[in-house]
C-alpha cells in the first residue's frame, strides 16, 4: 500500500491542481466517445496506451476482455455496454486484448483451471470457448486435449474477434450498428514492444496499427505540423 498512498498524495498535491479546470468540467457529467473493453491485467493502462485524459474513455475491464452474450441474468458487463451505447452515446467500441494474457492461457487448458479449484474462473472462461474451438479446428487438436501454449498469440487474437461477435448480439449495439452510429474495433496490445495490432474493417483478421488507421495518422501529423508553424 505504500506506493498507492504515495500516489494519492502526489495526485492531490501535484496532478489535481494542474488539471483543476478539467476535473471541474467533468464534475457535472461525462461524454466519452469511446467504450474501451480490456483485460483486468495490471500491466494494461488504457489511458497511458491511448494517451487519453479523464473523460475520454468509458472503460470496462475483466479477466480476458470478455463480452458475455446478452442473457436473462444481468451482469456488470452487459449493463455497462448498454449504458455506454444507449445513454452515453459512444461512437466507437474497442475490444483490446494483450500479449501473455493469463485468462487466455487458462482457456487453452480449461480442465487445469477446474483442477485448481477455480469454478468461477472456469465458468467465466467458457465465454472464450468459440475462440479456442477455432484454434483447435485449425490445428486438428482433439477437444479433450489441452491446446499447446505455442498457439497462445493466435488464441488471443481469436478471442478478441469472438468477443466482438458477442458484442454484436447486444441489442443496444445491434441497433446502433444497423444505423451506422457505432463502429467496432479489435486490438491486441503487445506489452513488450508497445505495438498494437488492429482488426481489419471486416473484423476477420489483424493488421498493423499504421495500416488500419492510415488516414487518421496522416491527419494527426498534419495537425501537429500546423501547430508547430
């Protein structure tokens, strides 16, 4: 707790005073344009990765950046997605996975999770099953065998794509997609290199960040150059 307490003191003494006007504006409401769904992993900092400020991202986090399909029993993810889309009116939804994901590692060998006495983790990782089945099918891995860790990166990418498919089935998201009022994005963040891979517009495979957002990157560079003049 030492670092945490020191961090709070630093925030109160230095960071908050420098951003007092921003926090004053945010005190009365929020209007984020992006719903950012990512993993609970302590190594992931959405604001740091995206260079965003308080109020920019509506963030949902859980083990494995999972988006459960809508069900009769309401969960925190379902409610948060509905609120972000229907009430806050986000324009973009990013599902961001990451390298060395512990949740996806667990999904590779779900029986091992069961044997560790983690029934709730096992049930939660059931939402990753379609991604694991795709990996099994591609490599002819029997259903009753664990998936070799050499397929981890592939499984992480597939998990992001499959969670996006779950996302499409949420009524609030489906309605906005039908009217082109929201756009879906799949990302995989590389912890070691800082790189981000992005799903293509069809949400079927991954491509370099610079290729996926080439037009926006050019625009950002032009704005930067104009500010420097």
